[in-house]
C-alpha cells in the first residue's frame, strides 16, 4: 500500500480536544445526571485516597461530602457552575466544573505548597490590570501587558504573540530573564499553531502546562458511556496537550508554559505566551486574574482597531463624497476622479492609480504602461471580474497578471462599469522584506509508531529570509472603501446612462415638436410672402403704386417675423450647449440697452433698487432680459402703454432678479407651461413659444432657477436666480 504524502495538513488533523488523558497535577471525575461516576482519571483513587467505582455513586466519605453539593447539580443542565476551593485528604484543591457530552466534569487541581497567598496576589493583580487599562496605543499596551504578567506570575519569559494576515505569528513584545536569548521581532510560521489549536484557543482562553516532562494520566473508560465517543476536553483545565507540542517546547528548552488568548471580536488576534525553564504551577485563581488582564488587553486592542478603522473610514467616506459628487455633476468619471483635489489616489494609499472606461485610460502616479493596463483589463475581463479584486503578490498569483503589471506587485481593482471595462485600479510597488524567523520555518519528517509525521523544529536560532515579489497588503478598510466607491460610481454611471437615454428621448420628442411647429410657423409667413409678392407684381403691372407700396410694407413685416422666428430657434439651440466666457456684467447696463432696442415709447420700464454686477456670460444674460422684457411688453401692457418693473434682491450666495408687468396675469395652470418649448398661453398669439424656454435653459445652465408668480388682473412677475460665483456651479 502506498504511503500518503506527509504535508502540513497532517498537523491540522490531530484531535487535540479529545486526548483521552489529563496532566498529572490534578484529577478528573465525571458524573451522569443520576450522580453516578461515569468517568475518572486513572490517578483519582490514589490522589483522593478513596476507592471510586465507575458506574456507581460515590461511597460515603470525605470525597462525597466535599463534592456532594456540586454532584447534585449534575441533574440540572441549566444550573450555573463556578470554581471553588476545598480541602480534601489534608491537601488544598481548586475545583473547576464544566459540562461535556452529557456529563458533569469535575476537575480537582492540587495547589502547590509554594503558591503565593491569594490575598497578596489580588492587590498586585488589581494594580497590574489598572496599569494595563491605562494604555491606548497597541504597541505600548502589549509591552505593559507582558511586563505586568511576568511580574504577577514569575515566568522566565512572557511574550505578546500577534498573528499576521497570513496566520504566521510575530513576537511583538517581550519581558524575559536577562540570560535568555531574545525572541522579540521573530516570526513563527502558521503551522506552529495548527487550525484546530486556534479553534481551541477561542473556546478555552487559557492553557497551563505545569511540567513539560509530565506523564499523561489516562481517563477511564476510553469512551464516554453516554455517547460512545471520547470525552471532549475542550473546556478542561487539566487537558493533556499534543505530544508534538510537548516536543516543540522541549526543543525550545521550556519546562512549563502558559498561554492566554487575545480574542478581538470572534477572531484570535494573538496570545500572551509564558515560558519557564523549569516546572511552574500557577494557581487557578491567579490564572483567572491573568485571564481578566488578557480580556482587558483584548478589549483595548479591539477598541484601538475600531477607532483606527473608524478614522480611516470617516476620512475615506468624506473624500469619496467629494469625488462622487464631482462625477455626478461633471458626468466624466475619468476626469472627475483624477482632476482636482482630492483625487482618487488620495482615497486609497498607493503608488499609482488608473481609471478606465470604454477603451479610454487615464493615470496618475506610478502605474504600468498603457499596454500593460490594456493587458490587465483583458485579464480582468477574461476572469469575468465583476466584483472587487485585490492582491499584494501578483507574481505568485498568475504569470499573465504579473506580466501586465510590469513590476507592480499589488493591484486593487474595483469595477464600476465592467460592461465597458470601467475600473478604478490602484497599484503598489514591491516592498522587499527581511523576515526574522525563530528558526527555519520548514519542518522535518520523522517516522514514529504512527508512521511518518512532521516534527517541530529542533533549533530556534534566528533565521533570516528575504521576501520579494510582494507589496504592502491592502487593509480591510481599504478594500471596503474601494468596494463602496465602485458601487456608488456604478449608481452614478447608471443614472447618467438613464439621463442620456431620457435626454435623447426628450430631444427626439422636442425635435419632432420643433419640426412640426417650425414647419407650421414658417409655412404661414412664407405663404403670405408668396401671396403678397403676387399682389405686388399685379399692382405694378396695373401701375397701382399706392397699393403696391402697402403690400410691400406688409411683405416686409412678414419677413421680419420670419427672421425673428429663425433667430429665436437658433438662440434656443445654442443655449446651454456651450458656456461663454465669464465676465463682470452690469445688469443696469443690460436693462438700459434692452429697453433701447425693443421697448416702445408708451411703455415705462422702472428699475427698483440697485441692480447688481454679475459674474456671467454677457450675451446669454442679455438674451434673458431681452426675452423677459419683450414678454412683459407684449403680454403685460395694453394698447402700447403700461409699466414694466425690474428689480434685484441680494439673497446671500445668489441674486434674485425680477421682471414684472401690470397685464392680465396668468392662471396657475400656466406657471410651468409657459417655460415649455412652443407652448403659448394664447394659441392665436404671434409669439414664437421659444423665448421663455430659452430663458429657462440659459438660467439652469449656470446654476440658477426661473419661475413665475401671478394673480388674476395683477400682472405677472418672472423671477430668476443667478449665483454670485458661477465657478461653484
């Protein structure tokens, strides 16, 4: 039979939670709901000084008396369990109960004669925890924690072991005996703590090995009589540990160890690892105080990480809001993301950034060449990449990807319009890293009673490795920021696409309507011109000069009207399509010029208050007043006489301008209709139906709005606003 290859997964398969044995510095008793002794450690009768028969209740005696109240709780699965202390057989014991496999498991851990007085320790522990709780910076917090933990327990070495994104561990802080080799800054591979050990660390936060050279005490019987399976000792304080781990500690020269989990959220963030060069016992109460300290450290680490992430998230959301608003207003994602401050490169720290859409690519900072970016987009397209993609080690990821990135090792790509190769791409260069391993990370294969297995390292002397082909990793908050930007930009892109479709549909409708109205309005004067031309020709043949002159005057009026209609159509088509140069325009001068051009002698135009000097394009602003005043004269005066009022009001960030007349006014049903193209209040009117539509188009192009107020027989008041700074539009 072929032997299966030995690899790192072999370590992950070891059932360390069901070792079937305990450490010898205590005893284990397990009772069923009826109070019968279902399982025990083999040393229990000798250590407790009584015969303890399996399958029976404890016989009357000191053990039954001492444990009776606790055993009575076996029948109540909801009863609260707590540790206690008692004297039995002339010895002091810590009693720690828990439930497993339908049994009440009672562990009795013997106290050592040299254990410190708990009263004295409580005061020291309180001061130590208070000192740890005063720290807020993670690095300093870990330094204080290892100092205080070593002072409380007396271990020769205490380390703060911090897990890295690749599950390797870094010794981030250390307090040690002066003669010991320092481990601070050393990295340990993820395989040193296999997956099942990590899971166990989150279930049972503290583990003590009193004497690395112990002989394990078996639990009898081999299987739980209630379940037919091995007894799960995940929550045990006496659980025997993996022989591989014992070998690991022995190779390090360690005689006793204690580890306490640092759990942030549901994640094993790190460990407080304690080593002693000889056997070392830490009483249960002392360990619980150390556990409280570790919980304080975990809480403060979590709080610091949350605060740091929140600060980054708040900054990114603030920058993102500016970027998205810029795109929403401008409509060009490439220009909106890369021009001005902030740019999209400020959103996620990087060496360079590229924005691509529809075959166009723009860049900032250090990026691959245009050809490389095209290859990268093709690679993403080939993967069907419609969600966030991130890597910090492109050369290891894919040869084609590495070739496209041309030396860049980190890429973060967020799609916003993948159907048209719409991506934002951030890049990071290679960061060469020297890793100081605690011994070579590779393990050796050893053949033992159970066949080949990977063995722990025999040496823990510093071993350096130069790591290449990787960039600084993308933080989780950076990934979230990029993903959020992609989602928001997609919404903006879809909104712009819908707006373009609607605009096109509206333009088509408008074009159809314009074609109909223009053909109608042009046809009438053209027919009149044709008829009048025939009349003039006939009058001239008959030498009826007076009638010919009259017909020529009428003909000229029709031509003037035709010219006005054509000019209005051209003015509307130009309005809003391009922006004319901005200059300081005196509104009073514009009104004076307009009055001189179009207002008849019988109409008085009065200016109320002082009119402003606006930052505006001169010609479009003149077009606004020309149309509004002409409209007021045409529809707001009677028999060529009347009064038109022009006024301005300062509204802070903008001016409000008004043109009012004293005509018959408008009904509310016309307030919106008058600004629509080719809509006339009176169909018989000789107006074009274009002037007020042009006013709206120009005003809205420069960030203002226009509306009308009116009441029957009180005239109409046309208002429009104009920003004091059109650069803000």
